[in-house]
C-alpha cells in the first residue's frame, strides 16, 4: 500500500494539465490571457491523446469561452474580460481522473505609446475534482501461484477514491510592437494556496506552486508571410519544462481560407512537436504531434501523442433599424 500511495503522490504532483499547442489553450496558459484577442468573444476546444503506444492512453480535453465588457465607461478604452474553462483528464490503468472548472477575469489597460500597447492582470478561481478506480490495479497478492485472480483479496485497504479542492492562480501580461515585430510576454503563478492533494488522510501532499513564463513574437517578414517564434518555461516543484520554436504563417488573400500555418517546437530533452493549421473564416484549426526522444523512447519508439485545437472568434451582432416606410395616400 505504501508503494501505491507513493506512486499516486508522484502522479498527482507530477504535472498540471497543459497542451503542446500552448498558444492554442490560452486560459490554461495564463489567466491574463483572458480577453487577449481582437473580437468580442472567443471559444476554444482542445483534445490530446498521449502514450497510446506505451500504456493506457492519457486523454485530455479542454473547452473555454471568453468575452469582454466595456460597461464601465470611466475606464474606457480599458476593458474587463471574463472566461470559463473546463478541463477533463483521464490517465493510467486506474483511470485517474481530473475535472477542473475555472472562472477567470482580467483587466486590460491600453497604452497610447508606440512600444507598449497593453498590460493585463488576471486571476482565476478553480474547483478541482479527482478520482481513481482501485479495482483497475493489479497486486502481487492476487497471484494464486498459477495465474492472476482478479477476485482474490489484494490485502490493500484504501481510505478514499476521490477528493476535491479550490485552487487560485494569477498572471501578468504585456503586449507591444516595435516596427514590424509584435510581442506578448507573460508571467504566471499557479496554486497560490497550495491545496492539499492526497487520497490518504494521514499523508501531507500539498500541490506545488507552478511558475511559468512565455514570450510570443509576431514578425512580419513581408506582405503575406509572418514568422511566429515562441518560448514557454514551466517550473513546478523539482520539475522543469522548456519549449521553444516557431510557426510560419502565410496569408493567402482568400476570404474562406485567409491563413495557413506550419512549424513546431522542441520540448527540451523530451520531444519534437510538429504542427500544421489553417484559418477557415474566423475559425482556426490546429493539429500537432509529439515525437518522443526522451529516455522513454525505448518503450514509445518515438510515439508521443496527437493534439487538436479549434479556436472560434466572433463579434456581437450589429443591430440596425429598419427604415420606416410611410405609404402616401392614393387620391382618386
């Protein structure tokens, strides 16, 4: 039982939900990304399938919705943004499940200068629910000398198979532009309250705070081509992750398919990520695949996981008054 709970602790503290297409899951990246888009509303969906060639696939889905409000006239042209994020994750033999519901809000202050365009401060409040199915595990005591007997008593006693807690995060983001190069830089700190995360009442397993920072660049090469380099760094407990790379964007000058994308990133000492995508009107589609080259390569044979992202941006419907038609009387 001790070994099992050590493994569960490593799994729980190992890594937060995040995506290889980090730029396509904005509310998972930072609460300051809330409202960081040009339209009035944005809806995002993400799906990830990982390690299918190694073990039971790790499945992750996310859905979010954001909007802006300019209702406070005293702060215009500044604005407030709000967002709702739902994450669902299922991992491993024991169907270790994580469901997160997060509400985020951000204040965007706009500058009139040429270099810095805006600064945003965001916070989110999340409710987390986690569960595990112990009946999916295999124990040595269930081997009867000839074969595994799933009905045999394992000798293990588990206190809880679910837990829940509240979680708080905050982020700061700055955007600007220098000549033909735009940039977005942000810093984030997650799990400000370091919630208790343990299925065993007697163990202390606080969730480590997570720091991450990111930089996005939008470099216009010529009229129709852009280079979008980006880096992101995560640190949580003793774990680090560093991703760097870039995407080439080509403007097609077509109304239906205005842009196409191709490129990728390197996740340091872990994987190469390749991505392709396109815009269809005001919807952006992205598809990526992780090619694993870490020490797990012996088992994975390079297979990591695929990921799909869909981003839909739209504006409020514009109201217009129908002209009043006045019918002149007909005189006979």
